[in-house]
């Protein structure tokens, strides 16, 4: 079995942010290229204390873009 070349994910765009019933937890719809090179748009469950996956990248995006986005209320 050949070893796959895995890269860091690339966050292209944050499309929407929506609150959930749990404080601080968001559903963030993103345009992303994953570590295998596949690009797609998908909702992502974001927890501010999650150190894994895309959470650190999204935490950085939220900090760098504070004041320039709106978080929609929970559905």
C-alpha cells in the first residue's frame, strides 16, 4: 500500500457562522481543501477548546476577523 502525501488543510473561506444551544459552540460553513487535496464546502462543528482538526485554524480566523462577521442565532 502506497503512503499518501498528506498536507495541511487550506481554509479558503468562511461562508457562515451559526450559534448553537451550547454557549461558544458554532456551526461554521467553510470552503476548505482537506489534507488529501480535496476541496469542498461543508458545515463544521466548532468548539473553542478543541485542539484538533480544523478548530485551531478556525479559532485563528475568528480572532483575526473579529468584528467583521456576524454569528446567526441558533436555529
